[in-house]
């Protein structure tokens, strides 16, 4: 048996800050209709910014458009989150 052969279903995901999702291992990328999407490497980078010219793969455009993935700060414990801004309901 070949020790380098991938184990089916053995894949890992790495979410890169302000960048792509790296997928490593044995996996298949398919379209919504189930058609396989060709790939050349065992490790791929999937676009998260939406601006890649080679979607679903990353082409590095996230760096050019200054894509950021910071999440908003959570409200302090015991305090509810602020309501979204907008007109009062009775004014509509």
C-alpha cells in the first residue's frame, strides 16, 4: 500500500485572517449541480472576498481590495446588543 495515498474524507480547513480558506487533503470541489471543479493541487485556496477572477479559487485579489474579516466586538456581558438604526416603527 502507498503511504502517500490520501485517506478518503481526510481534509483540513484553515481560515486565513483577511484571506482565503485553505483546504488540504483528500476532497472534491463540485458545482451546485454536482459537477467536479478541476484542481491541480492537493492544497487549494478558496476565495472569501468575492473578487477573485478564478473563483472559486483565490487569486490574491483580497490583498488589492484590502479585504478584512474582523468581526464586530461582542456587547459586554449582561447588556443586550444595540437595536439596528432606522426610523421608529410607529413613524412608518
